[in-house]
C-alpha cells in the first residue's frame, strides 16, 4: 500500500480522481436518508404490524446492511419485550413461525440470503417486512407473503453509505410493532446530528477543524483496535472495524467493554504495543521513540465513548465510565497510541449517529489518502460468493 498522502484529501481534483463515485458526498447525505425513510414509513400501511406484538424478531441482512441487526439488537437489549436474532446468509432459523416477525434488508433487493429467508418466512406464515429497492425480488417476496415492503433508494448504490436509510425504516417498523420505542421526532434528531457531522467533516474543511481527517491521519500510523465503552459505542466500534476493512482496506479488530476488557488489556502489553522493551519485557523508558521505535506497525486504541455520567445517573453508567478510563490509562502507561472520541449527550441513536459519522468519514479519508478508491474492492469479484437472487 502506498504511504498516506495528506495532499490527496485537500486537493479537490486529486481527491475526486481517487474517490471516483464520490463516496464522501454519499456519506454526507445520511441525514437526508433518515428524513426520506421517515416519510416512506409514514406513507406505508403498517396495520398488520400494529395488531399484536410478535413473539420474536429475526433480521436477515448481510454486508453493509448488517448494521440494521446490530442497531435493533442494541435497542431491544435496553429493555425490549422480545427476543431478536440476526443472520442473513444461512437458512431461516427453524423456530420462526406464524407468531414471529422477519425483517429482511437488502439495498439492492437482490442479496441472495435475505431474499431466500424472506420467501421462506412467507411460506411459514410469519409476518414479513422487507426493506430495500422497489421492483426487486425482495419487494416481490413481501408482496407474495402479504407483507410490507419499505422502499429505500440511496444515490450511489453502496450499502455501506446507506446505513441510516435502512436503519430508520427498520427502527420505525419495529416501533409500530411495539418492539422498540422510537418516535419519528427521535429520528429527526438523528438526521440533524448527521447533518451537523457532515458539515464538520466536509472535504474543504482544514485538518485543524476536521476531526475525521485528523483521525484518518492518526489511523494511518497504527494497527487499530476499535473499542466501545458500552452498548451504543460497541455498535459504533463494530461498524468502524467493518468500514476500515472494506473501505480503507485496513484490518481492524473491535470490542466492547466490559466483555472485551481482558483481551484488549492483554494486547496492550503485546508485540505491537508501545515501543522498545528491556530484557525482562518491561517498557524501556530511556529508548528514543524515533531511533529505537518498533519496526512493524504499532498498536493504536481507538476508544469510542459515551458522555461522562452526571451526578444521579445509574451507577452502572459510572462503572462503565470508570472501566473505560482504566483501559485508557493503561494504554497510555504502556505507550500505546490512544485515540479517544466521546459522543455528545442525546438519545442513543443520536450518539451512535455522531460516532458512526466520524469513523465512516475517517475510513473514507484514510482510503483516499492511500490512493485507494473507497467504493471498490479489487479481487472480490473472483471470490466464490453467494449469487444474487433470481427474479
């Protein structure tokens, strides 16, 4: 891979030559996606979803649409009344039946797994919501099952840049079914937060006022571990790992506290952490960081955090904060590069939107800085992957 070249981000001509499909513009339209999806859901007949609450929910989604399942799981885990599973490439789970709801998601409407599962859900008599392109096999599966199809179309056609249109449709559909409790006003706040971030991260904003460009530069210098300090930031960390791999072609592991605390702390004293070591394995505080630095990539901890708890908050929130702070302190003590970003207060979806926007833009800038088209993945067409669903 070519070295990271900051000038590719600031020169519009060079940037557009690399970002051939204008992925940055597609990311900037996330707020508009939310508003269009709110309108689409409001104009759809969701009567069948409102008659009674399903026993359980299964989300069928693959690739860039997998974020839908992660977001719904986050919302349901915060006190939702039903069980939720998410898996889109295999067969429809055997337990799905007439009492359950299946949500199948595919931006193109042709992903083989979600379409197959949607058709099987119809055969079993389960309630069905499909989300994706109109006039597609997925929409046809909903029609045959007397389900609901929520059309979502995103300019550019990248599922990675369509997250918020797909998520909004799914969240509002599950709210109609009384599985989650997210009103359109909340999604309006999410759209506003996404617009604010798009303005901050716009390509013509200089480094010193553009945190996404700064983060891209930082990420170019480390082997990143994306770590969330709780349920919301855990979803953001998972999304960050996927975007760094698929968009910037940078391998990145991820985790969520407290579950991942032990494995992350272990890595902080591993071969990629810190700098030179003494004979007994301790960090050499007298080593020159430039002359004696590690020859290979150095570990970097990208810590995504929720706001600092206030007096009177749930004690579990204070424990979450303290755990994250102890990991951050340990990283700095071992010489690991610490990249910290804290979301502003707001609804969990607003906080998630803020962090996802930052890392989505950063991953795209990272790709461009390396001279890589963020929308393409050379070699993927040679792999034996599931075929597109037939008409």
